[in-house]
C-alpha cells in the first residue's frame, strides 16, 4: 500500500514549518513501519488558492489508484475549507483510501475512523443539499423579480468561483447552477489565468523595488 504524505506552508518564510511537518509525517511512518511512501509538499502556497500543484498531483494519483492512504499534518494544511475537507474525505471513502490527520488524531482505518467516514458522508450530503437549495431559492427569487436566469450568460463568475473555493468540483457546480460543465471549466480557467498574470506582475514589481 503506497502512502502519500502531504505538507504545506503558505509563505516563503515558513521553511522551518514545512520541515517540522515533514519530520512529523516521516516519524509517523517510522512508528507504523511504513517504508512505501511518497512526499508531496506545497511551499509558499496559500490554502485559499484554487490550485495547489502538489496537492492536485496527489489527488490525481489517489484517483488513479496509485495511493491508498493519505497522511496530513493537520486539516488546515490539507483543506482550504470545511466543505473541501468533507468533499475530499467522502471521495476517499468511495475510493477505499485511508486518511490520517496527525494533529486531530484522526485515522479512518480504525473502527472509530470508519464510523467517522459515515458521519462525514452524511454531513457532506447535507452541505451539498443546503447549498443547492440556497442556489435554487436565489434563482427563484431572481425570476420572481423579472430577472432572466438559467442560461450561462446570466450566471455570475463570482458564484462559480465561490462554490469552487468551497470545495465543489466542476460537475457538482454545473448541476447546482443548471449550466454546462464546459461553462464552469472555462470560468475557472479564465480566473486561473488572471490570477497567474496578477501574481507575475506582483513578482516583477517586488523585484524592481
């Protein structure tokens, strides 16, 4: 069973923090006699960012079946929101992937951890239903006021980004907003391109000081 170890710090000034996470994760593997592990780290990457390269790579390998256990230092180092955490844990449950958080002392391979998966699944479903209900109510309210809704051109990009930041994937967002998944993908890609341009400009500005 290949184990993924994930760590993250949000600024370049937290190198020692990343080293501490790495040490704690490796020590955990040593106490469990685990030698088959892969380390994934995002350095100077804010938890609020839509894309985190190492986390994205890890999740892709989880989905491909290469990773069967994910170990993180803490929930906050792994997820950018409660919704994303619940969504990821629900995905792990469906893929039969174990999840361990050292700080919160959560281990889904234990009896209590398996029960936690059931609770998390129920909470994740409830959260999706509540968000979907809020979106539908908002659209009905807009319709009652004479506003045109239901077409891609009427959906504000900010709403798509908000749902994405809350941890919903493209398929879920498209379903909740009653729009095509391609529209969601284009919006996220456009936002990501703008963010990269902004980061590049800020980096050049800092270098010129």
